[in-house]
C-alpha cells in the first residue's frame, strides 16, 4: 500500500523567505506525484505534477518540486514566499495504473507573515 | 468554464439515517472521484466512476456507495450514518483523455456532513 509523509504540520515564514516543504512516499512501483494547495475558503487546486522526465517540475505561482527517486521524495520549494501563499499544502501520490486514486499526505499549513 | 459543483454545501443528519450527496463534474470530464477529508485521517479515497462504472474503490465499508449517470454527474450515498462519518466529502473530476498525463483531478468545494 502507498503512504505519504509530510514532515511539517505547520510552517511559519516571513515574506520573502525561502520555502521547502518535505514529502516522502512509500511505494514500490512507478508513481505519479502531485502537490495540491488549499487557500482559505477555497477548493483544492493543483500546484504541479510529475509523471516522468525531468525530475525538476515547475508549477504555478513560482512553485517547483524535485523528484528524487533514490530518496522517495518530492519536496516543494519556492525561493521567495508572499503573504498570499498562506494556505494548506498537500502532497499526493498515485500509482501509474491509477492516477486518480491518490494517497494524500496529512498536509502542511503554511502561514506567511507580512 | 464552471468548476466542479457539489450540493448541498452543508448537511446535518442523525445517526442511523442515510444521505445522498451530489456532484456535477466540469463539462467534458468523464471521471468522477470521491474523497473523504477528516482532521484525524486526512484525505482518503472513496471511489472513482468512469462511464457509469465504478473503476476503483478505497477501503471504506459497504455503507458507502455511489453511482454515475450518463451525463457524468455522480451521487454518493452513505447509509446507516455513524458519528465517525462526519467529514468534508470532496468530489473531483478529470478529463481522462490522452492518458494520465492529461488528467489531473479538479476538486469541488465539498459537502460538509455533520452526523449528530
């Protein structure tokens, strides 16, 4: 069975600080990897996805993530956060045969102080 | 283009009752998936429907069921409600074209179910 671990439950940063949110997964086969974001009062939105190819994936709003197969990791990064990035971030894994049956991490609440 | 629409937004039911939740996918999307979100368990996959057939099912009891109609709209039913069924139920649709690469999930705002 797949599992996803997000190490930080709550991260507090000041504007312009750099961000890295950790995500590790356990699954023996080929995986599809996702980061979703949930802004206050809004629905889950896709930030970025990895299926294959270049392990450095760029998403919306300046976010990027790097897939490191040997470490089973897919960490999310942003060089300079803004107050509007305050949200909950979810890492998710899907198997190659079932990209819509996702296993989600427990989420990381990011608070950016102005 | 309208997003995924879920109705109702809020629902309060009593233990033992049953409930039906509705989801209208994005126009043109043929796959609908359901997820349960709780503070303790996080987001958990319930099931996925495509072409009116259940394609995948998560680890939930048989009290949780669903169906999909020919217009891709989907309903989820929970019978004999328990207190632990209180959760946010999320519906997600996807295009299912060109393989998984082109089919990320698009989520609705969810239905908040409270069981008393």
